[in-house]
């Protein structure tokens, strides 16, 4: 019986690793953040460059803002540069659009719904809002309707080159 367990356990672990690897290469991702519904998502190719309204998976740049986000638990470890996990966010502004940040976000003079800027996170730690300005070439301004989302309200536009593809929910639920 013990000998059988010694053979079964490694085989089960190897099978789980193979299943996880296959799922990863098939573009399946597990979302455990509350910015969008929890559950299983798939990365689908975009037909062209990211556009307004696209819900995307994107690798954040390896920057001080994202290292702080990981320290604070806003962002997990993953296979993006800097060992960050990808974000799921909606593209709300692209190259050349003007961003103004006050109590909420304005894009080209129009208020973005659900974009109130919070001075602190849920743990009471200070949040610094993006200073505003035009979205630079090759960058995207990203947003989530979830009030506690860590998005471009705080880190500003990020390079579009980090886009992995469109985010498509497969088996998700609201917390």
C-alpha cells in the first residue's frame, strides 16, 4: 500500500503540473483580484491595436509603482517582466487623449463614470493619483469600474506593448 502511494503521489503532482502548463499555453488564466469577476478567463488575440472599450490582459511595466503595488498586495507574482501577474483592465483612453485627474477622471473633458479617486486604499495607506496629461504614443490609459481597483487613476498610462490579448470570461462569478 505504501509503495503504491509513493508511485501515485508523484504521478498526480506531475499530472497537475502538465494540466496547469497546458492551460497556461492555451491562454487560460485564473483571476483572483476583485477588479473584474473572479474565475477562469481566456486570453484571445486582438484583431488590431488595442482600442477604446477593449477589455485586455496586459503586463505592467517593471516600475516603482508596480513594485509598490505588489508589496501592498494589489498585484500578484506572475510571468510578466518583473515577475508581475498580468492585469485585466478596460482601455478607456489611447494615444493623444487628454487625462485630467481631480476627484474623478476626465478624458478629453468628459467625466469617466465610476472613476472616483481615493486618497487611501482599503488598509488606509496613502494613494497617489496620476498627475494627468496626454496619453503618450504607444500607451494606454486603463480602468476598472470596481471602486478599489488599482488602475491608471494611480499609475498613469502604460505601454500598449504589454497587451497580451483580449480578456474573455469563461467561468466567473461576482464576489
